[in-house]
């Protein structure tokens, strides 16, 4: 009898420990289809960092994953003249599921096409100089970690692909896994069923932008503590 009771108690303890470990170290969701390893496109698109396999033409297949976050790196209104290269300085629309986080508030931008001119040149979370990213605020890393969780796959998009590539470079330099980050290119070249239109012409014939539709993450630098 004592032996039987000991076996029952031991089994119960094993089950409790197993349940605890499974809860703490949850297994990955096997129902999610596997992702191809990030691979650069050829030519100029590759120079921008745009992925060969997951991009504007295929992103619809990869939306809505529970293991991923989706970030559009544009500003609502960019000071740069993106109309000069066939784009839109305003955020004219976005892919459903993506949330907007403006890159020019995260790090200083350089290397834009001459026709575009300069984008925003004010305060930023990080400064990039000689390939080194320096946090300008005590909370800079915390903000980035909240918006771009390290334990998630990260899909990045912007207008033409450049801002997304710059964001991937920053994340990788700060310790993120490059194999979990995809620059999926530019909204300007997307023509799938998940397009959310922000730009429209109203009844008076004027172009308006319905920014209320945009899931936007404001980065209020004036509430942060500057590094001295």
C-alpha cells in the first residue's frame, strides 16, 4: 500500500513539474508555416536591403503571423521630396497588419537620392556616425525593444525599401538576429488585396489624407532623458 501511494505521489510531482516547464518554456507553434531564410534581391533592390523571397509581391502570404510584428518605417509627412522619384512624401496608404514607426525619429538618415533632398533632421533616438549607433537617450534601447521585440520575426516596409533597410541595419548592429528580420520592400510597389488607402480625393476635388486610419507609434523624444 505504501509503495502504491509513493508511486501516485511521485507521478503527481512529475506531472506538476512537467506542466510548469511546458508553461515556462512553451514549444513553438508548429502550425505556422516555416519562413525562408532572408536573402537579398539582386541589383539595386538588394543594395537597399530588400528581400528576394518575402517582398511586395509575396507579403500577403505572410501576414497575420502570431510570431511576428509588422512595421512600416515611414513618416506621416516626410520633409523629403519623394515625389521627385515617383513616390509620395505623405503616407498615402499601408498594408493591413503593418504599424507605422517613423525611422527618421529613430536614427539620422543619410544617403538619400539627390532629388529627394533631406528628410527630418531633428532629434533622434540614436545617432549614426562612422558605422556606430550611439543612444541619445537613457530610454533609447527600451523604446526599440518595445517596438521591435527580439523574440519575434520582424517584417519591415516603407515607401521604396530604403528606410526599412536602414532599420534592419540598426537592429542587427544592436544585437538583433539578422535571420529574423525581413525588409519586404516598398508600399509604392504593392498592389495586393490588403492595401489600406489613406490618400483620397474629397467631394471638393481636394486631395486629403485620412491619417486616423493609420496604426501609428508616436516617438515623443521630449519626454525622454538625454544622455550627457
